[in-house]
C-alpha cells in the first residue's frame, strides 16, 4: 500500500529543550529542494551533488542571508531511507530557539509540519515496515527497562509479524482447500475431510492461544506492574519508596498524614518495570484534605496488581491495620514488616494468621536494610505467582491482544460448527473471519481509522 501524499513534511525529531544537538527532519519529494534553499555548505557544491548518508558542514541562512546556526546536514536518497522517501536531517545546536527558527524556515519554503508519528506512518504506508513493527517503534521509545527494550527490538525485526503471517498462511491453505472442493467438485481434488479441517483449525488455535498467554507479560513490560505501598500512617511507606528508588523522592516526617497525594515512580527489578505508588496512610481522620488522599489510595488499591502491605513492627496492630488487611482481600500481596531496627511490639505469627497467603519480608526502610531481599521477593512473586515471562514471542499491545482474542473466538466457532455438522461452506466464513482479523495485526486488512489512531500515539518528529 503506497501513500497518496506528495507533500513534504518536516518536524523537530529530538526532545524539545536544551541539549547538545537538535535534529530537524524533512521527508518527501521536495526535501532536497527545500534544504538547498536554506543551507550554505562550506564546500562549493550543490546539495544535489552530496554523497548519500554523509554529513556536510555549513550554515542555515534565512532569506536575508542571515546565519541562523552552524549545522551538519545529511541527505538520504529514496528508497533506502526510514520513510522510503527522500530525506534530509539537519543537525543543529540543541537550543530551542535555533531548532524552531530552522523548522520555521523549512516550513516557509514549502514543507508542512508533520503530524504525530507521520514519518513512521509513511514507513508503514510505503511498505518498509508493517503495523506490528510500527507499534514496536513506539515501544522502543517508551521502554522503561533493558528487558522491555530487548523485547520491543525483537518485534521490530519482524519476528512477531512472521509468526502472524505463518498463522494466516495456514488458515489460507484451509480456505483454499475448502473452496477448491466447492468450486471444482467434478475435478480430481481430495475431499475436504472434516478431520483434516478440524486438525488444522486446532493447530492454529493452539498457536493463537500460545501468543495470548504472553499478553500479560507484554503489558507489564510496556506499562509496568502497578504496585501499591499500603499501610497505616507513619508505618514508613514514604521511607520505603525512597529506599526502593535510592533517592529522597517523598517527604519523610514523624507527623502522621504527611503524604496527602499519590506519588508514582518506576523502578527496574531485573528488567521488569515496576510502577511504585505511594499513598496516604489509611486511618480514620477528620482532616478533609487527608480524607481526599485516603479516598485516592482506596481507588488505587482497587486497580493495583501487587500490594506491599506495610506493618510497623515497633507498635501493636491497631484496628486500622486489621481493617487494611481486610481491604486487601485476595490481591497478590507481600507483607513488609518495617522498623525491624526498633524493639518488636507485634508477634510475626499474629501477622501470618491475618495474611496467611502473603510472603513476609523484614526491612528497615529508613536504614535501607532488607531492601534487596524485598526486590527479590517482588521479582519471584511476579514470575512465579503472576506467570511473567519474556521467553518466546510477546504480544505487546492491547490492540494485538484484542485481535487475537477475537480470532480465537472465530476459530472456536468454526470447530463447534464442524462438530455440529454445519455445511463446510458455512464453516469457511468463520475461518475467513479469523484470517482477516489476524491481518489487522500486521496491517494487511486494517482500516484507515485504526491506522490513524495508532500513529496519533507517537510524538511529532518520529
């Protein structure tokens, strides 16, 4: 599928702000022409004579020949470029003013400001990557750990796309086998035996279900595991957050109710991104602001995938502590016994009776003792109890998971129809629906609206 657009687009492709280098990117049929108008190279040579993929020193100048910035410029000739169009990259100084002035000049000379993700969208429309690979690009940009980056890079190479193509190819063979029997019954073509059709559908169904089992792991790598630090006031929640982050992120005082709002930060535990959420202490209070913080904490408790239930071992369990344990319910929980450096006032056996299913870790958050053990227990809980793995192929996006689930239902429907003796041409409808649905993952059978929605999630300049 080719893009119908003949427009040349441009955008700042580096993060906005001060930095060593800023890059203004141009792509489209007039990219070289526009760059030629505003770039004065130090060598006496036309831009159209430049070597491909080679940096040239020069100045960006405006219509009055005023120098805007000294830059390095490179041209990239189609079709061997990111977008498969002619491209120019202007490497200027990283100041915001210089980048904006250069971009403005490019736009004044005939380019259009690129939409979010439009460079990658053109790479897709021009056939350089498929839709699954395009989604991998944004996951690479947003990767929170090395492990998440490695998984995204595997998808960018096309490994996941190849698996989907194989599944669709198997379905297409079944469809062709059925249609040959329908269209040419008088020819010497082997009959579409129900056993063969059922076996092939079951084989494909297994491949789809294998991929779906990785969807939870893919979501964790992409978004991070939502992990809530929950406890009474002054049990050391903010101290634990600081210890896990290895920085003073939250205010720590002896005054109850210091934390009023939600604090969210990411930590990396053996390559798994963990979204740690510090909340207000849960207790009975008349303070209206603190009540708001407690209500927000309760909302996050409902959404949390893992709870770090903190108990202050230096004071006896209160009614508020016991109420919290009841609120946690059947959530995956790790009981963190804090302040082990102080005299013990509560029996560990009493805690085990209240939270029998939870692993117990003893720490001193303030002195950063037991933190490494806690991280190990968090990792073991995620991999053992929650079934996290990054082995094999990972279903990365919610969109891909939904498509696979819908395809699975079509395949199950086909199997049911086969078992009930439904005419084979009717069974073929479900098989074809599964084949077409799976094509949405790679973009072979996807609508323009879905394509636009996906690329709107990108930043401008990518």
